[in-house]
């Protein structure tokens, strides 16, 4: 009789231990998955940051180029007025 009760208790303890091991493995798997997702989001954020920086640099470059072209056009236009004034 005692052996039967002891066996039942032992089986129940083993089942509980297996359940705890499975829960621990599931938790570790979830943590690994979560960390992988965090790393992926960090990479995407860094790529977006680099893209924004490149866009800002391109914008500044275009702004300088347009400024030079406007200055050149104004200078050319003024020169044309001077020439026309001198001709007339």
C-alpha cells in the first residue's frame, strides 16, 4: 500500500517537474524571440536614421545649388540689363 502511494506521489512530482521545465523552456524561447525582435527594430531604426541624415544632406546640397543658380541668374540678368542700357 505504501509503495503504491509513494509511486503516485513520485509520478505527480515528476509530472510537475516536467511541467516546470516546459514552462521554463517556453519562457526562454519567448525571451529569445523578443530579443530578436528588439534587435530587428534597432536595425530598422538605425537605417531610418541614416536615411534621414542622407536626405537632410541632399536637401542642404540642393539648397546650396539652387542658391548658386539663383545668384548666377540674377547676375546674368543684371549684366543683360547693363548691356542693354549701354547699347541704348
